[in-house]
C-alpha cells in the first residue's frame, strides 16, 4: 500500500515537472503569421519595394484574379529568424487562403531579406504551369541576380512578371 502511494506521488511529480518544462519551451509548430494588408496582393513588411512597384503588383494581380481566378501574392519580410522558409511559406499560404478554394490556384512569392532567401509557393491547381523546376529557374534567372546586388525591388518585379506570364499562358 505504501509503495503504491509513493509510486503515485513520484508519477505525479514527474508529470508536473514535465508540464512545467513544456511551459518554458515555445511551441514550434504554431507559427504566428502577420495579417495581410488591405491590398492583399502586395505585403511589403520589409519596406524594400517602391510604391510604383507595389501599385503595379496590386493592379496586375487584381486583373489576373478577375480574368483567371488565380491569385499571386507578394510578401517581403525583414527576417524569419530560425523558422524554416518552406514551412513558413506553406503555413502563410494556407493561413491567408491564397487562390481559389475550389481550384487551389494561388501563388505566394515570399522574400526573407534578413535570411537572404526566397520561395515561390504554388497551389496544386497551378503546379502543372509552375512546377518546382520552373519556379527555381524564375528565381535563378529573374530574381537572385538582383537580390545579390541588394535590388530587391527589381528582383521581385521581374519574378512576379515571370509568374504572371506563366499563369496567363496556362489559362490561354
């Protein structure tokens, strides 16, 4: 009887200690995403885009959405810190509901300035038009050369243009 009581106390102590340790650790799987701007299509949180670029992206994206129901959203961030870019992009894509829920035809162009990395996240409905190889080439040819010079505005603009052209080609 005494052994059972002692065992229960030890088990309770261990459980409480584990709960205490868990409360000290941040939850890795629950990333916080910023709310999108009122424009939705362009979110320059890193302040690297010129207003003319933001206006062009917004108007082009609205026209694309009206004509094809596809959405391209540009997001720049100052720094993701230690968050994996791919996981963050996927989470943000889903959290914001980019693209049509029926056809899943959205694209997220994400730039992490501080981490010196970018990603083009593509919904399943556009993976035929924008497979990983093609999005990699868009980054390599149209974005990274400008990013390496610190010209994020031009790199985003050219990458965005290449993505939009591929979507228009897909939809005829």
